[in-house]
C-alpha cells in the first residue's frame, strides 16, 4: 500500500489504493531489426532491379552486341515462368517461413539467387538460360516471405503505415542505384552484370548476424503438409481471392513498364536531347542506328528516383486513408501513366508518363502490403504476405505472354523492318509469306539482327528516318492499348470491391 510522507503522523492516502501507473503510449519507433531487414531488402533489390532493368536487352534486342538475340516470344516465355516461380511460389512457401524461421529462409534464398545469377552469366542456350532464371526466381520467392514476414512482426497498428512506407523507400534506393550500376557493368561485358549481382546479394549472409529475430507470436509446430494444406484453404476465401484477382489485372499492366519498355524505348523513343540538356556522362548514353539515346535503364530509373524522394511523405499523408481507397486512386493514376509513356517517341513525354505511373505505384504498392498484413491472423503474416505475390504472378504470367506475342508481331522494330522489306520494297519480290512470324526471316531472306540495317540500305534513308517510317506505317504504340484496357477494367473492379468492403466490418481496413 502506498504511503505519503508528512511532518505529522504517517497517514494512509486513500487515493493510493485506486491509482494505477499510467499506461505507456503505443510506440511508433522502429527498432534495429527493422532497419537491418530493410537494408537486406535494399541489397537484394539493388542486385535484382539492376539486372532486371537491362536483361530484356540482353535477351532479345536484335542489334545488341553480345546479346542472346532470342525472339520476343522466347523472352515472353522466360518472363512468364519467371513470374510463376518468383511470385506464385511464395503463396505456398510463405507459411514455411513462419514455420521454420525467417533467418533460415533468407539464408537458403540467398544461396539459390547466387546460383541463378552465375548460370545466367554462363549459359547462352535457351534451356540453360531458362534454368538459371528459374533458380533465381525460386531464390527471390523464398526471400520475400522471409524478409516481409519478419518485418511485419516488428510493426504494429501504430507504425505499420510509416514502416511499410520506409521499407518501400529503401527498396527503391536499391532499385535506383541498381540500373546505373548494371549499365556500368554492362560496358565491361554482359557476364559482369550477373557476377556483380551475385556478389551484391551475397552481402546478406553477413547481414543475418546484425539483428535478433523476434520470436513468433505463436510457435508453429505443424508438419510440412499441414502448412501447405492450410495455405491452400486460406487462399480459397472468396473475398481474398476476389481482391487478388482484381490486382492481377493491374500488375499485368504495371510490370510491362519494366519488362517491355526497355525494348520499346531502345527501338522507338528519341532521348538524345535529354542527354544533351543534362550533359549526361557517356556511360549513361549509347548510340544506336537511329541516333544518340539515354540508356533505357536510366530513363526508366526515374521511377525509382521519384519513389525514393516522395514515397515517405506520400505514405505519411495517406496513413489515415482507407487502404483500398488509396489503392484505387493509385490504379487510376498509374493507368494514365502507362498510356502516356506508351504512345510517344518523345523522350520528355515518356518521362512524364513515368512520373504519373510512379505516383500511382506509390499509392498502390505499400498499401497492398499494409492491407494484407493487417488482416493476417497472428502467426500467419508470412503466409498472408506470400499471398500478396499472387497478383504479380498471375498478371506477370499472362502479361509476359501477351507482350511476347504482341510486341513480336506488332511492335519490334527489327521484325517490322523485315515486314517492310517484304511488303513495301522489291527486295524480296516474289517471296510468299503465310503470316507466321517464325517464318518471316526465311521468307524475306534477312535475319532479325540485320533487318533494320538492310532496310536503311534498300530505301536509302538514315536511321531516324527509317525508324519514323516504320512507326507511322505499323503504329507499334498500339501494343500499349491492350495493357491500358486491362488496367481500366481492373480499376473499375477495385472501385466496386471498395464500395462492397465498406459493409464488411472485419475487412474495413
């Protein structure tokens, strides 16, 4: 019993019986483990996005020295299965991170990623490169639930919005540094890109010793099959499935900025005046047959730079906004950006499209993690944050196959040069063609790698004039209309879902 000291006789204070120490206010501080986990994700993303931003050129660009020169459809197949292994696999492995430990999961994933990068550096056949890519994808699939599940344990309702915003910011610091670094490595040889990425991601072995993993909210002692079974059961909840399928359409559109635009930029967009305006160093530029260009990875890097600058203040600004409402606004803005960026040859207009797209991404990306983290049951955060990859996997799979087919027949400059030689010149007079892209080179008698140069020679025009001729004749920008339509449909679907969710007390997040 508390007592009060006084000059007279000692008295019992009657209020002391009922008074309790004030309850501590919920802390919004972010601890050491949070920052170490964010740093690990930054290293992983630095390596991954650096490679990912330049590898479309390595895989299929017809005029790339040292490239693989695969077709657009080949690239589409590689990317489609890359998405399946990388993004759908965590749906079924996220629960294993909860069960077997986040650090163990991360260490295993880093090993897979190193093996994948090395194979991609050394294999030049379709089969060999495909296997390397799939191993890298499996490593990335294991890395995501390990990092994000551990991170979610160190966040609560008081600091979740700020925490996920900062996490997204540090991810994009890595994503911003990666492409210029990959461009530098690429100037030394394509194998340097992949070996460099393997070295960077290996730093995370050391990072595992820099923090203490927080104990699970509830120890999971279930068997492998039990974890797998519950993952499937939880997935087939109607509301969760609907939410994930709606986002699939959005991510189908969104990922083409990074996966298709590298080739589209290199083929069609003029950016030499941007290089001259900012006096960019030579390592950031390249000269193609149609003129001086800013390397596509540096053009697209505006996306990561804008996110680094603005994602934290935007996350704070929308912290009290319903997650679904913020995501809806983001989808509308991002769809507008993809349209603007896809219908122009002007580099400045393209950058405006990237700016719109980036704003939409900042509203949508962190909020999807926050939403699933909030509705996840105790001890199941890794599993639920594994679900967040399903829309990326489904959308990326379908979108990659679409892009491979559409761009290979309607958008790739080398293929359109072959078509023009066949359809509008006397070069292949008398040749017959059945419309199958696979037989076009045989019909015209010129391989993709040589088609644009041959067309310039035949029609007697320079690279810029020939590029403009093909642009106006075949309208390759129409490829982006298909993706924009899917983005619009997905936005309308999320609007309807958002309205319905306001009546669900357990999901009104």
